[in-house]
C-alpha cells in the first residue's frame, strides 16, 4: 500500500483501528485539542507530504462538533501537503436532509457536501446514504458502499426466509427495501403513513401482504427507535408472525434502548458505522462489522483497483 | 412586473406564449440560427441590460440540441448584461439520471445542473423532477413546482374516487405516489419488479390491494409507454376494474401512441410541459395546462413574493 | 430601512433583540430544530426574497454547533432567495487561530472564513478580531467594529487616569494595547512570557514601568481567566497599585468566575458580544452594551452609508 | 506508455482506431446509450482509476449531441477516478464563434471551452482552431496541432509551385494563409468581400496578384462549399490558371459535394479530423490522415515529452 | 446618472476628466501612494457603498505598475462595498499577447483578463483590442468600443478618398483593415512579411494594388514606430503617392517621434486612449478624442441602455 | 531530486544561483523580454512537462514589474504543463499590507496571495512575512521560513549578550521580537509611538529597560532606514550603550545608506532575500545568506520530507 496513511477523528476510533488491522498498518497519530473557548485544534503528528491520506469520521453525536473536527483536520492535512485526502464518512447523518419538504429550509446534505470539499477533501468514501441521489450532491469522486450484502448474508444464514417479508417504514424507503428483497429474493411491503384527519394523528397502513409472515423491518438508521416501534405495532395489528429489524446505522439515542426492549422486535441487526456505547450493547442488538469492506475499499482506492467489483 | 422579459427556446414555444398571455406581456424576440457546420447561434433582439430575464426551454427531443441551445442563449443573455437569468425548464429530462446504479457512469442530472450554472443561469424554475433530491444537485436557488394539485383536482372532478387506488410503476416511484394519494386521500399500491430467474425476464408483483378497484397509474413521465403497458397488464392480471394513467411529462416518443391505444388504459392525463405533436393529440390523451402555475411563479419570483404559498 | 430583516441563531438572542430594539424593528422568526440524530434544521418563517438579511450568531459555546447552525441558516436563506446575507458574528472565536505556530495544524480562522462564504454569506460584520490581519482571511467585504471607544469612554469616566498604565498579557497583545493607550493617552507595558528553563515553566517579565501605577489589563477575550490571573500576579509582584481588566469578549468558561473572584482585579469590564449566563453576572463584572454600535452598523450597511465614519 | 487509455465518442471512431493503431494499443471500451426520452448515458467498461485517459470526439454533426456526449463521458471518467482526462477534439466547430460581431450574441467558443472544463477535462488536444486566439479561451493546458505541415508537404510533392499562389477566402483568413505561404514559400492573395450597395449583394475583390497563376484556396473548414464556390468564381474572373483547395476540416454538409463537383476546383485536399460519409468519398477529394500526428502528441503528453518539438 | 462614481488611476487622468466633463460630473477622489518599499496603496476618499463605480486606467507605461495599481484599486473598491465595478481600460496593451506563437509562453491577454476579474472587476469597457477574439478572454461582460468611426469620419472629411487605399502592416491586420475599408468604401492592401532566407532578414511584399494611390496605413497601436517606418518604405518602393497613418493607441515610446519625423508619412492620426507626453505633441500627430464615446458608453452602462446602438 | 527544475525571475538571480549551487543543479533557462509597449513576455526554454518547478522571485524594486513578471512566468509554466509550480518569494513586500488601518483601502497582501494563485502557483515558499497571519492569506500550502536562527546564531557568535536587549521599533513588532529574544534568551523592549498633540508629531517612548544596555534593533525590513534612525535616536536618549540592527529584508532604497552611515548603529545585519546593489555593499552592512535554508526547503518539498523539522 503505497504512501497510505489513515487518521481518525474522535467519533469512531474502534472502527478506524479495525480497518487498520485489516490492512495491517497502524493508525497514524494526531492530537485533537479543544481550547477553553471551545475552538478545536487538530495537530497532525506524522509527516503527510505526498501521502495518500484517509481520515475516518462518522457524523454521530456530537454530530456538529464531529463535522467541524473533520473540517479542521482536513484543512490541517491539506496545508501539510497531503497528496490526496479521502474523507471516510461511514455514517453521513445529513444525507437525511436531501430534499426541500418545507419552504425556506436548507438541503443540508448538499451544503455539507460542499463544505467538506471546501475544507479540503479530494474524495469521499461512505456507506448507505439515505437516498442514492445524495451521491450526486458531491462534486468530487464518491465511493458509496452498501451494507446490504453484509446484512443480507447474515439474515440468510440465521433465518428461515420461506415466509419472510421485508418492510419499508414509509413510501420513501420502498426503493431501499427494493434492493434488499432483490438480494434475498423475498417479497416486500411498505407502510403508507397518513394523517387520519386534520388533528394530525398519523396512521400507518400496510401496503402488501404481511399476514402470517415473518417481517424484516429494513431501514437506513435507527435513532430513538420511534419509527421502528410504530412500524412494529402496525405490523402486529396486520397479523405478522415474527419481527426483526435490520438497519445500517445504529445512532441509538434518547429512548432507543427502551423502545427496542419494549417492542416485539426479536432482534435488531446493525453495523458498526456508528460507535455503540457500552450501555447500549444489549443482547437483542446484533452488530455486524463493516471494517473488512471499508478496508478493502481503502486498499483499492489507494492502489487504483476497481471498486465496482466490490458490489458484485 | 418590473423589468421582466421572457424568452423561449425552440422546444416549447406554445407553453411560453401561454405563460406570457397569463402575464399579459409579449414574448421577447430572439433569432436562433444553425450554421451549416451545425453550430447554434442565438441572437437576442431586445435590450436586456438590467432586466429580469426568464428563458423557457424544455429538455424534450432533440434533447441535447435543446440543452446546448439553452447554454448558448444564457451566455448571450449574460454577456448582454441581463440582471438575473432564470432558466425555466418545465421538463428536465436528465433528472432521471440521479444516481449511480452502475459503475463508471455519470450522474448526469448533477452534471447538467452544473453546466446550466456555468452557462449563466442564476436560478432555475422547474416541475416534477424525477426525485426530490435532484433539487439538491443545483448550486443556485431552484423553485420546484409540482403538477400534483393540477392533476389531482382534475381527477377529483372527473372520477369516482370511492374505489380508486393509485399505483407506482416501481419501488422508486412509491414516494411520488405517496404525495399523490395524500392529496386525494385514496389508498396506494406499487409494482415490485423482479427477475424471475437468471434469464433476465422481469416480472411485476403487485404490492398492495388492487382487486376490483379503479387504478390510477401515476408516474413522472411517459416516453415509449412501455412501462405503462407492462404495468397495465400486471394490474389487469391482478384484477383491477378500470385503469387510467396520470403523468406530468408527455415525452411520447417511439411507439407511445400505439402502446397507449392497444392498452386497456381508458385515459392518459398529462400536462403541457412538453410540446405534443399534432399527430399525438388523440382523444385518449387529456392535456392539462401548467401555464397558469408557471406564470404565477414567474410573477412572484420577479416581484419577490413567496412561492411557498403556491403549494398550499 | 429598506427591505431589512434580522434573524438570530441560538447563541445570543439577547443581543439580537437589543440590536433590533435600537433599529425599531422586530426580530424575524425562524425555527431551529435538532433532529434525534443530531442534525440541525433551520426553517425560515418569513419571506426573505429580495430582502437584505442579517443573521446574528456569536461563536460562543457550544462553538461548533453554533457554527454549523450558522452554516445551515445561511444556506436556507440563500436558497430562499435572500438578496444579500450578512453574517453578523459579534464574537468570532476562531480568529485566535490566525497563524501556524506548530507544524501541520490548520489556520482555522481562515478555514472558517472560507466555509462561511461557501455556506452563503455575502458579507460579515464582526468585532475585535484577535489580530487585525484576520480581516484579510475573508474573501468578501467585512466591517470590523471595535469596542475600544466603548470601553475607553467607560474607563475615562470611571477611573482617574493620571497614574494609569495599560498592560498587554503578552507580546502578541502589544499592538492591541497600542491602540487602546492611544485612545486614552496613557502609557503601556507588556508581559514578556518566558520559559525559565527546559522544564517548561513560564515566567512573566514586565516590560515597561508599572510600579505604583494603576493597571488596566487589556485583552480581546477572557475564557477561564487563567491568563488574567497570571498577569495579575506578575503585576502585583512588580508593584502595581490597583488593577482592573478590560476585555471585549466574555467567554467565561470553566473556572473563570472563581479565578476572577480570587484575583486582586477590582473589576472586569466586558461587552455583551457573548451572552453571559445568569450565574456569571457577578458584581465585579461590568457589562457594556455593543448593541447601539451594531445597530448603527447594520443601518448603514443597509442604506449604503459609510461605516468608516463610525470609527472617528 | 504509462497507464494510457484511449476512448472514443460516436463522432469519429475511425480516427480513434487509427490513432490507437499508431500507438499499438487497443481502443478502450464503453457503452453509449440513448434512452427513449433522449438522455445520453455513457458507461465506461474498463477500470480507469489513476489512468491517463484520452477521450476523442470531433464536433461534427450532430454537433450538439456529440458535445453533450463528450460532457457526459468526461463526467463519467472523472467520477470513475481517472487521474487525468484529455479531451481530444480534432475538430472544434465552435472555434468559429470567436468574436462578438453582432450585439447580444454568445462567443460560444469561449462558452464551450468553459463547459468542457466544468464537465471534467483537465486538458485539451485539438487542431487548427479557426483563429489562434481561441487557444486563449481555455483555462487549462491546450495542445494546438496544425495540419499545415501535412497539407503543405502533400502539396509540395504533388504540385508545381513555381507559379502557385495561396488565397484566403476573406480578410480574416489572411493570417492563416500567411503561415501556409511561409511554409511553402509562395505568394499570397486574399478575397476582400464587400457589399456592392445597400441591397446586400456581396462582391469579392481579389487583393494581390493571381492572374495566370495556380491558386490554392486555403481555409480551415469546408461545410456547404458555398464559400469555396464563390471564391473559385472570383478567382476565375481574375484570371487564375488552375485551382485546388486545401482545408483541414471536411464538414461537408448540404450541397457540399454538388458544389465541389460543379466548381472548377480540380482537387479538394482535406484531413480526417471529421469522419467522411462513404457517399462523400469522391475522387476529387483527397483525404490526408492526421492520425500519426495525434498519436505522437498523445504519446508525448502521456510521457511528459515536449510537444513544441512537433512543430519544428 | 444613478449612483455613478468615476475614479481614475495614474495613467490617463486627462481622458478621465474629459469623460467626466462630458457627463457633467466630478472625477471622484482617491489617494495613490507608493511606499518606500515600492508597495502601492490606493485609498478611496469617497463613500462608494452601493455605488456604480467606473475605474479608468490605460495599460500604458509604466504598464505593469499601472496594472498592479488597477488591481489594488479594484480590491479597495470591492472591499469598500461598491455595488458594481467597471474597469475602463481604454488601451489594453496585453491584448497583443493573444496567441501562443512560441512554445512555453503565456497568452498573457487571457491571464490579465483573469487577474482583472480576480482583483474585483465586474465588467470591462475597452477599445480596439488587438484581435476581436480577445473579447472572449474575459469571463465577464465586456463592452468593446472601436475608434474606427471616429478615425474614419476624420479621414473622410480631411482627405480625398478617390484614390485612397488602406494598408495592413501584416497579414494579422487584414481583418482590422477589412472593417476600416468597409467603413470608408475604399480598397485595401496588406504587407506580407517574409524572411528572405535563413539569415532572418524580413522582407515586406505588398499584396494588392497601391501604385499611384494614397495609402492610409491602419493599425491598432504605434509604439516605437518601427513597423510604421518599415511599412512606409515598402509602400514607397511599391510606388504609392502619399501616405498617412491611422492608429488607435499612441504608445509612442523609444524612437517613435524620430521615426515618424524621418518617415514620409505626412500625418499620424491617433486617439487619446493613451496619454501623450507634451514633448510628443508634434504637428504631424493628430489626436482625436474618444472621451465623448466613452462618456456615452458609461452613461448607457449605468442606466441600462443598449450599447450596441453606439456602433450603428 | 526527482524532476526538479528551478527558474528565476529578474529580481534576485544571485540568490537563485546560490540555491541551485547548494542543490548541485543548474538554474533552468528562460527568456524574459519586454516589448516596446511595455508588455512582459516570458519564454520557458526547457521542457517542463510533468516537472516539479520552482520559480524564484523577490518582490523588490521594481516591485510591481517583478510581480507581473512572476504572474506571466507562472502562467507560461502552467500552460507548458508543469506538474507543480512553487512560487519562491524570499521577500514578499506586500505582506506589510496586512490589515485595514484606514477606510476603503485594500488588504493588498491578501489580494496578491489570490492573484499569485490565479496566475498558476500551486504552493508558496517564503520568509519572514510581516506578520504570521499573512500565512493565512494564501489558499494553498505555504512554507514560511524564518531567518531568526540564522541571524540569532550570528549575533550569538559575534556579540557579548550579557547586557543585550532586543528592541521592537513599534508595538506591532513586539511579537516578532518576542520570538527573537526567546531564541537568544535576552530581555526585550519596544518603542511606543505617540503623537504629542494634534499637530501630528510622533514621539517614541521606550517601554522596558534599555539604559546602559547594548540594543539590537530587530525588524523585518529596512527600506529608507528612517524608522531605524528614529529608533536609534530614541534609544540614545534613553541611554543605551551600543546599538546594532538586525533585519531580514534589505530593501535599502532612497536615503537608506546615508541614514545608516549617519546613525550610531554600529552594524546592520541583513540577509540576501533582496539583491543588494554593489554601491550599497558597505562595510557596516553584514549580509548573511539564506540560500542554504531555501535549498534545503526546496529539496524537502520536492522529496516530500517534513519541513517542520527545519525549524527545530
């Protein structure tokens, strides 16, 4: 691996070290300081001149601090004459802000893509953006990995799929679930969210057959678990037999754990794109590692091999 | 309307004149020449210094010639010192190229957004982009209109909705249909496209209840009508009672007319974002005008009124 | 005031309302939400098309969240077609990061200036940057106000200046103090910080006459108060009679209050560029308002009057 | 040839294969599709990461489609992480649009130069631009080849130059002919086009001696052949003995063939920068290949050798 | 004239005051200082916020100092919040550097166009660029005036044109002379410069009829007068009767005066785009004022009237 | 040294050759011409494709001509396909223009940084900028060397430091002197410049102990020597014993030599960042060479070694 150096921000050092372990290299050293006035300073402790640098940072909580940390780090790397800087963003939270569904808001996913470039990134490596179009928000090369094969393989090995159905939590998720069911060759259903009347209560209608089937609720991220809980209830009322959930990004904040525990969801399969607090590592949560996939992608980017091959 | 000037490219002069009529102004004059070597030249025939200029061009066939015509026109307007140039693109064909679903392709929707800006546009006014995220491809203000209220109102007045269901032609269309059924307060279904086996044949599964119902196939554009025809067959097999289709952009090329005629679709509702050839104006095609909506949007952009209000 | 609209971020709403009060207008409305995954969303609740918009945000704690909030707000304003967006940043914390005093760090003051522009600002209005050169980090017009006249006038009215001396806390502050003593026509001194030996202990040498004089320690910001405390000790050892401190930005974090209380500094004069927590509003802290100055600057920027005149 | 890959658009595959043959490499593979709505899609079928890519596309008819095809291809190559992309444009039609000879038109040569860059090109390799200054329209390195030595050598070998004169078809062509006559060491003449009176009829005056001489009409491109025909008539009236024509770019559209045939021009010497339809390959047309020159230029650009040497 | 302010650099204050006189306004005030280390400082002495500013500077000697002065002035104006800055460059010397006629040189005309924009200009107003294509070097609106009508009218009134011929000093000037003879309706000729042999001596051949005619040598600029002198000799040898010269820009450096005096050129007609030193104001030099034309252009740019009309 | 090529502008060829000598390579060849109209042309005489090029130019008199020469040279190098262009600017005169100390002036240091980039530089290598923050004016990597160790070592070897004090010529220089005294471990003092009253006379007050000590007046540049002379007088009045001066950049213009000679400053230590005219090479001027340091920096930039190490 020619001139390769990997650095990590504060958000997910475990994953970074895991990726390095798969590549048989050491995570490079830096100091991240916070001054008393709150300013972040990043000091790169190794020479990076003419090096091919990867900086790993997930947009997990504290999201905005982690983003600014990434900006400052990339600027430090650029002014230290790194040859190429790849922002590795396993979880890009702002990909959820991908459209203008109210007047006078920011499509912040695009904004962040622009700021990441302005701060110094030459390319981006990321996973399971909220929608595929977010790829097009970046004006630099993006390698967009997916956890579908990792999650799919796990499900295939651990579950009887003969009476399984994958369920999208809303119409916007249908496309994502479409790819998942193509991988597993099982049927799909979606939850059609509606307001009952003007008093704003939302009701979930199940579109598609789920009665008597084993449902796999499939989504890109789980934060408070509220959506999952609501979906589980709707599915229960519609007569599903068993339920598990599979989501890529375990944001797991607020009442997430509580919601999972009180739900009828037997298991929640996630990946390690977001670092999971010790207290959240409950038995019902199954964590699959994306480190091998990221390591392989880093290796191929560095050596100029095709990454498309990773998806076949 | 202060300093307002509206010009039109070759693609849809009818719509342009219609918009002008609603605004009670004349379409401004220009000459579009094609030199013998194929070069396009656009000569603006009215003074546009310090004017608020709107240039109307749909990306209909010949798509790429119309796009280059737009580029040349905008550059001519810019170098002629127009104060502000709004590219009015009722039909933005490349919004369909909004993701990277194969290795080493262009997300051409983003590319076109960048080229439109480079050529001189200061803002864009468009309608029913293939996905909402395409809005975020533009690095300038975009006003994104929708024909859903126009089509929805028409459907409401002309159809008994008590046993209606709106159908998306694939999982990617679920979101779009989601907004449509919210407007009409009717249930939805989607076609889940699958390959039966390795021999690549596609099969459409209906997700959701359609049996005995009247289906409204809802999509953003109709080109050859192939998708529509396939969807109609799948729905017929699934036992729908009656079928109509509603799409915003009537691209209508190749065997479109033939396909519509031999289908069991009673009516195809479209708008005039794309100019419809005389020979395509058959009885089964119902064309609704978007000119009043575009005229209102132009007026508000020009005068600085809120456009968000148009959507409520 | 033509088409003027003022919005405020979360950091210093008091100051924003104060500025509006001086201008006799209402603070405009917006919603700032934090989604469960930590993403910020800013929804502008008033039409801003063709308006001259000022957005007020201090880079106080949580600094990095406030910065991202500013970015998102400016992008929302830009895409909502504001005519001009002025980022009003009473306290620009990253101006302290104005040089490369270690290898491989970011000059984050410049980085933030670039990101603020990329996010949508057309101009900046700020106060007492750490060094004058930070002005040059911005590639857009900046109006750089100073609190020296406000603080100077207050000192002149409340203190016998016949035996006063102004003191810079280090060599880098000499220039700033130079302007302050020119305003008050009093002598100056500086603290020359040195390491005694390799064991890294810092020692402050007083350069200039301070014995028997009343010292005004003058600085741009106070965070933990550590520098102030150390300076006070050094001055005490050097035989000053009385001491007060005057700083523009009251960051006041960590042990600040405690440090002030246990010091021999009779009074700390600050301004309201940073919002001061209720518990920090102790008697020894004198807060001067910069709202009239900012209001006047906003008025002149809006109407195209000279701001240079404000400094004479 | 290190990491070299050559791709070709639809416009001139013959030339591309010819260039590859001279370099002893294979033309790389891609798929160019046109969707039913007219959108172009380019799929690069070989890994191009860290490769030095050349994309060959002439701006021949359909000019604007070919240009958009080039844009989409370059964007695909860029997002596929090509190391460097050279747009090889043997015939750059828009170089004729190099000045503002009417109010409110676009200098489209400059516009295209900007769009080519925006679409992803890092450098350009082209031949015989309409005027030398068009080189300066590009904001990236351009290698500007000329066919003068190729055409000149051919003329020298096949024609008695003792009584030859080279003729520019208008005053704007004098500079170009100046270089040609310097190469062959023969005298020159120009056609001075004038309107006889207000009724717009153009008359060509011959400036310089042509009586009894053998004329070589020299131009950069031939499209309908109208200019050539008019020039031939003027020269005939002025008493020339024999006439041939030499032009770099054989656009050959409309009545070109007919015009050539009915003219007294004994031979039209062209190059293969533009692909010539089978039916246009008449005996009076002599096609010289520029492939060896382009191949040599590609080789030198790839290896970092001087290209200036090619012109001596 | 709304919010109009005109400033002038050091190069041609006479012309600037003349333009102002025609507009009935005062030239605005600034200080241009040169520090002892050679740095230029420009201090704008009037408020320019929201003003429409024109800065007049010819690229006459000291050319490069004047250019840097223009850069510094425009940056000062921009940071002082001028609404729009028009660089008025009556003589743009670097337009002569418009092609790459040797390997590894700069097309400095394009470079200067880019730097002028980077320094803050929003538009350019200039006259008689060396070639029309230089217009396309600028990526902002340019109004390109010509002195041909001014010079042409003067010639028409003061000379018997019945036996006149206009002569280009080389093939590159043929296009320019072509426009001049169209205006006056007289014949043209060109000097075809050649090397006699390898020993590099240049010989001028006359292309076209000049014998017994009165020649008007027409060029864009006269610097040392060397080209003029050589042309005069060639024309004399070819048997012309009388000679005058007409050039737009009187650079007049080195032996210019001497060369004019010892030539057989009866009169040299120039304009005042370049300031003429007192000692150069000899009788044989006729200076025509372009101030009225520039004044009219400024007025129209400011008020948004068409400038194209100026050329008819 | 891989693919390294060093070129020099007109300003300081001695230093350039010196640097080359330390690197054991030849200074590469170019032609710098000035046309009769004052235009500069730079012709690179060696192939630079894919080369790592360094261009050495100090901003010494004629400053603005040298700057434009640098612009033209960099553009020539860029268009000649140099791989990387480092502008080596030993003396960057405009770093003195680093703040806005009067209304409506340019922070020309920032402007020049932007223009240098626009003209083609990829990175900058410079020395002792007027203030550290000027580093942040550049939007590309900068290696900012300092002569403090070179000057400091010389002073340490040639002077008894037991009773030495370093003196800043004004408050703004305190920071610079602070680093110098840290290097030598001696005390510091500063001159506090004041106006006595409204009649604008400046008076220098000494802040800090100097009586009976040997003063080293330390500054970044000496132009006319006026500041030095004034400082020497103030120090004399304050009772210093002996005086020397140490400045990095010997601009030495106007009465510089005369001022030095008539002062009581025993020696003026400078470096060769600026070329010193033969007549200025007086005995009292001690010139230290920075060539070894620049050579080492060039070597490390070229090979990708850390430069930070140079400062320890």
